[in-house]
C-alpha cells in the first residue's frame, strides 16, 4: 500500500456508535467546559465557549446528526472547518486509527455529512465529512 493514501482518523463515541473525523481537522481535545447559551441559535448550536481567550461555537454533534441523547458528553473536539475553529461535543474520544482510501466504503447519504463507513474487524466506524458538518 502506498503510504501517500494513508490518513488518520480520530475515533469518537456518540452514544454506542463510533464515528471518526480526519485528524487533519482536529486541533485539540478538551474536557467539557462552561458553555454560554445563545438566544435563537439553531437547535444544534449549544452555545459559545472561551478557549484560551478565543471565543468558539460549540456544536452538539448528537443533535446535528439527529441522534438520541444517551448521556452527558465528556469531551469537546476542537476542529478547523472552513478556517474556523469550532467545538464538537462528543461522549468521549476512543483512539486514532490509520485509514486508507480503499478502506472507506461509500454510502448513499442525502445529508452529505457521511464520507463512508470503515469496517474494522472488531467494529464499524462511520467516517464523517468534517467540512460538510457546518454547511447547513
């Protein structure tokens, strides 16, 4: 396998489901922090947070993906999407895995958030299309 087609994915849990984001988007992983609600914000915007002096939007990833609430999220993944740092609330971060293009099985997804699924022997991971998460 050519090393140039390898990428890495940050595996996260949302409920009992595993998802992955390409690590090139991930700027950091933080514990849950104080979030200030914003009146009249879209349903998936949890609010704003102060991250080391920078104000960032916090997105409830479960709400955005229409997933059932199961427990309080423990982590916020800071991602750079379209040159903007945004926090994504996740239940927890699992691991970083190597991903090659031939591992990703494309799916018919009308929302365009999903790049594909990856079938590891022990589990299946849904690979999210990070840049599309905020194009609403």
